[in-house]
């Protein structure tokens, strides 16, 4: 699918303190490579394409006036080989300058390496922390809204007390194993103890009961879930059937999203502790953005979709400021320009390619507490940007050395 968005508005809309170049003469092409039909489609998919289109339209009305911008989109089917084939053609044949969404950890790592080799830009709205750590490529990629380490921080920072005990249940691929590794380290650092963990297959069509019974029998005070999409939905459904989260054991999810809550309903999800980098009803700016998105998609934006909007917006502003799509020039501007849009607070792009910003701990409301559609979360805590992600002092990013 292609959608062409262009504008010929007058130039001269400048940001204070920034030297803006003439707009690129070539059409800027952005690819949205996503999960259109699988377990992650609700949190990305068509909504991510809409988010990218909104970013283009908003930038054309301001900093990108006079530019020509084209969006391409495709379904990678959660298969790295499919993603690599699509993205390679986009770059070599269609002249795509950058790609975004790129959801699913195995796909992300494959595409990151491809973009590094081809010297093109990967805009990750979120994903495995490896993208800005041991597998970093800050010359050609950025990691924006969330990562596995940040999700682990968001849950463990307020809940990992010295008397807490933890059991991890996660999907068996890079994403889930990263969550267990990062979460375990943070729990131990805060004085808590790990009493067990178990991995389930990704996109699992079987019965989660054996995994959940193992978690329940562990006696852990916190059962932490590291699954996404339909895996998480099915896990939570069965967890409620077994009474997990209703008694002394607290049920926490590293990656619960509002699309998951919408699919399951508040009867099932009420009381679950969730860490999110974005919530549409956090403040007036995020609410206005959420309502605009809802008007097009008939659902509020997930953190991934909000991240696609944010990272695409910043990329396009950087292209406008650089006056070119050349990778080094655009990446330089991405690090120089302030990060400001309706979806993030206190954002800064670090040398390792990780954008740090405030994140949030929420409690899912009960049905009686919810006053309007998608009124799902009650804010419990804000994790400030300086504490929300892996510190640079602990980074394994080779580019920093």
C-alpha cells in the first residue's frame, strides 16, 4: 500500500535557534514495516501507518512545508526473512530513505543490521534493549519510546522491595528473554529475590495452564508477565481463571497496552500493574493527539503507534533542518534538535541512539472507575527520564568505545 502526501505551502516557518536548510528536492520516502495480520497487529499494524501519516501531515503544516513525502507500508508477518526481502527492495528499488515500526524482536535485529550495512536509517518506536545496547548502531538507528530494560525498570522500581519475591513468565524469544534478564537484575539490585521463571513459545496456540500453575505454586509475591499481543491476552484470561492477582500474589505485566485492555475488558484486567511510555489521557496534549488518532482508527493509540508518530515527526523535522535525506546529516540533526511533540515528555536523544524520557506506572481501573471509552489507567508513579532507562555508564554499546 502506498499513500502519497505532499504540500507546496510557503517556506519560512522556522524554529527559534535552529538553522533550517532549503527542503530536499527529492521525495522523502518512509517505509512502515509492521505486523498487519498477526498477534501484534492491534498494537502496531494499520494504526502505525495512520500514526506515520499523521506525523507527515503535521510536519508538512510546519517545519516540512514545501517537502514531498511518501509512505510505503507492508506486512512482515513476524518473519525476519520476509522483512529483509521487503526492506531491501524498498531501499534498492523504491528509494526508501528510512523505515519505522519494525515490531517484533527478531525482525528488529535483522532489519537493524541490514540498515547499518546499507547506511539507511531505522526508526524503532520501541523494542528489545539490545538495539541500543550490545547491538547498537547509533549512526543509522534510534530506539524511541520504550525498550525491554525500560519496561523492566517501570515495573521493578516501585515493586521490587527487599521482602518481595518474583516469578517471571515470558515468551521464548529475544524480547522475552531480555525482559527476564533485565528484570531479574533489577529485582536483585533492589533486594528482592527470584523464585523462578518459565518461557512459553511465541505465538503459542496451546494451554498456558502449566506455566501459570508453576507461577502460582512458586509462592512469589509478584508474578511478572513478559508476553505481548495474543500471547499476553490468553495468559491474562487464564490467570484470572486461576485467581492470580486476586489474592496475595500481585499480577504485573511488563508490556500490557491499552489495546490489550480493550480486547480483554476491565473485568479481566482490573488491578493489573502496567508500565507504559505513553497514555492518551495523561494530559491535555496527549488527549488531543489520542482523540485525533481515534477519529481515524476507532481506537486509541498504543505506545508503539504513538512512538511511530513521535519518531517519524522527529525524523522529518531533521530532514527539513538538514535539507537532505543523507544519513549522516539527518542523524546529526536528530541529535541536535529538541524533541517535542504531544506523545513524550522530557525527551533527549543519547549518543547510543536511545531516546530517554519520562515513563509511567499505571494501575488498570475497575469497570466502575472507568468514566469514558478507553479510560483504563490510574497513574501510580512517574519514572523520570534520568532513571527510566539503562544508564550510559552501564552500556555495552560498542560505538561508545
